[in-house]
C-alpha cells in the first residue's frame, strides 16, 4: 500500500491543512488535483473529517477504507515526511527549559527514536490526553491516548521499535534501562512553551514485551470551581456546608480518573486560606494552590501517607487533605486526626458512595470511631459532554433501555453530537461530573454502628431522597448535556 502513493507529490496546501487536524491519525490524504482529493480512512466514522478537509480545500472528496495493518504504516510514513517538511524549529530562548526537558527544542538532527517519542508526547499534551500507552499487540507496537476518559489507538509501529522506544522512555524517566524483568516507576518533567507538565511513568513486563504507561499531569491547568464541575442545587450547598465544618472526614469515591482529587481541590479553592493552616499529602501532587502546604509522598525517605499525617498533627493544621486512603494505617491515622479536631479530606477507590463505609470498616476501623468521625461521602464519575456545535436530537436505542431495570423516567430522545471539527469528530467536547452524596446523619451513624451492608445504606439514602449517580446522569441527559450511553459507560450498570 505504501508504495502505491507518492506522498511527496501531495500538494502543500493539502498537507498543511491536514497537519492542523488534532485527529489526523484517522485519515490520510494521498492524492489531489484541481477538483478532487483522495483520502484513505481507517473506518467510516472518519468520513466527516474527510468531507471537512475537502470542503476547506474547495474540492470533491474520494474516499477508500483500508485495513488497519495497511493504514497505520502509511500514516506513520506520511507524518514522518510531512511533519519533517512543515516543522518550525525554535530559534529563541522562550522555549528553553531550565528545569525540564523541552519538547519544543528537539531537533530533526536527533535520533529517530528521540523524535518519535518527543512527537508522541507533544501530540498527546497538545490534544489534552491524560495518559499514553505504549504496548505490544500481536505483531505490532501500538501507541494509545486516553482522551476524555476513553482509550484510542493513534499509532501502530513496527514491533522491532518496542524495546528501543521503551528504553528511551526509561532514560527520560531516570529509570534502570537494563532492568526489564520487573515493574519500574519514573518521572519526567517537561516544558511545552510556557506550559509545565509532569509525566509519571510506569513500566511492566508482559507476554508481549515491556509496556509503558505515561500519566500526564499539566501543572499549569486552572483549578475549576464546584459549579463548573457539575455540582448544583442542594448537593452543592451540602458539600460547601460540610467543608465549612471544623472537623470530620469527607470522602470522595470513584475509580482512577474519575476526578476525585479535582473535586477536593475545587472545594479547597473556595475556602478562605489566610486564616487556616491547610496541608496536603499526595502521590503525586496534581495541582498547585497558593496558601496551602503540599507534601509529596516519598516512601524511600519514610514519608508515607500515615507517617506524614502524624507529622502534620504537630504542625497545628486546620484542614488535612490525604491524596488517597489505601491501607488500614492511613485510614486509622485519618480517623484519629478528625477526632482530634481537624477536617480531613480524602479519596477512596470504591464503586459508589455507600460502599465507602463498608470499605473503611473492612480496613479495620472500629464502627464507633467511623460513626463519630465521618461527615460526608461523595461518589462521582465523569461523563463526556455532547458537543454543542454538532449535537442534535436522536432516538435512544432499545438496547440501551435494556440496560436499565426501571425505564420509568428515562427519555425517549437525547441530544447527541454527530461529529464536527470542534469536537475532533468524536461528538463530545469536555467532561462534567455526575454525583451522589450521602451525609452522615444520626440515623446514618446508627447504621454504621450496626455494621450495615452497603445495600442498606443505599436504601437509607434513597429514603432520604438522595440522588444516585445514575439519577444525576439521567437528569443531565434530559437537559441535553450528555447521552444515556455515556451514563451507562461510566456507571457500569
């Protein structure tokens, strides 16, 4: 396939326009004349992008769908040729990193693997990806980005490059290049112009060779407020009320990547910080907020979550943010801190708010201690928001309805994005939270003392009139914010 088309003969205006597409990994313009442009596609979902490219050029589009094993090598060849010709090297001092590796300063004289890794990082950060996966799949070596919570393949490389690419990532992360038999963790600090980015690296040996996952933490991104995250009405009032209390524990639950830490920092950002001593212990520190003291976990130096909390208690704190409660020692220390007059905010990996209580009890916390210290449990997920530029009213499929035990109150139509240049032809643009909040009232404390099951706690919350995450999600569907399929995807009904 790669020998059929001469990529050097593709007109410059076509190449320049193609390189402006963030999702240029899904289609390739291979030929063009005065009236037409031929575009190769990986699948039919990329047709809108091909149509938009042709419309911008004032030409008629001709499309052809090709197999994945033919598409990706040609795409890699096209990007190598065209980005090389259209790149602009930095000739000033603005993009020179003093403390980190500079992605804008790499030269085309660098080794091909260095260019490949730097270009991959550059593209991922530019398109807002949260994670990059480098992994062997079958006979290939695949690069995938997680954008808005969804993984998508962006490059398929030759399997022979896997070991060299992983080695380059290890060098950047100051890891042991010679060690490939056990997992390793590393850290890369990057500069992209004025943007500072922390990248946490994890490698692990698999049956398909070593896999590397890079988690991107943009240190320059702004902290959102609670309303921007999606908390509204009485839920917002309840969360703010609890954060204003002088002591107690507030737990935010959900899987990795559900925005738990973001919610806690949004709450902290609204609190007066001049007259309070606010301290955090995290792994890693994801946000930087003025007026608070942030500590990074360092197991090698003995700074675990639990040990750092104990040290905090000698520092006269008002509010303690614990990045995550992972074990009995951390849980017990957090409870003791709350009982001695401190407000403790933390996250917990559970499927919903009710399960957080049973998880803490399973960790060995005495029921009477948990009942006395816990103030609020907030469960959350992030759903993708339908693109406001291309969303339209569509029917909801019967297959989606079948995923719900009770279809009463479910809408028959929804506002769904069909794909446009504003949303990178995904139909979604941005994310917002769906929440469930369970306040710890006297009756709730009684349930905790009885070591009630999570089902009983859910029933109690429903009796109180509390909204579940699914209920909140359906309300957003009725408001035209997201789709029912998104609610199902993140809540795993």
